């Protein structure tokens, strides 16, 4: 007996996911920060998260003070709870910095 899937909405509903990312190559990763129904609110959140990350860790340009020692200090402090990004509690960081963007996603259909 074949069962049919019941649709919740006649048309797809969309949201806007704020995504964080850092790393490169095999170490590159991306994570979900939060989802908004309004694109401009999601864009604002991404901007606030990026500004906070820059304030915590400085510019990602390694020519402006980045070193492996500074990276290790930042990771150690983050894991001990010392540096927090209130706009992204799961923020990760490496020598490439942390970036944020917004993706349109289907919430339900």
C-alpha cells in the first residue's frame, strides 16, 4: 500500500541561514550560525558576527601580525572560554580568519 506524503504548505517557505566558515583545503569547514525569515536581518547578523570576529582576532592578513604562536594563543583562549562571539557561540578561527555569509534555504513545503 502506497502512502502519500502530506504537504504542510502549498508553496515552499524560505529562510535565510547565516553561515560561518574558516580554513582552507582539507581543513576548511562551514557551520550554521542561525536562520532568519527576513534576509536583511540575516545579513545584519552576519555583519555583526564578522565585526565581532575581527575585534576579537584582528585582521586575517598574516602580514599584519599573524603568527603560529598567535594562532595557538587564540585557539587556547577560545577553548578556555576566554574569547566569545555573542553573534556566533560556535565560532571557529584559524589563520585564514572567519567569514560569514547568508544562504537562502527551504524551511518547509
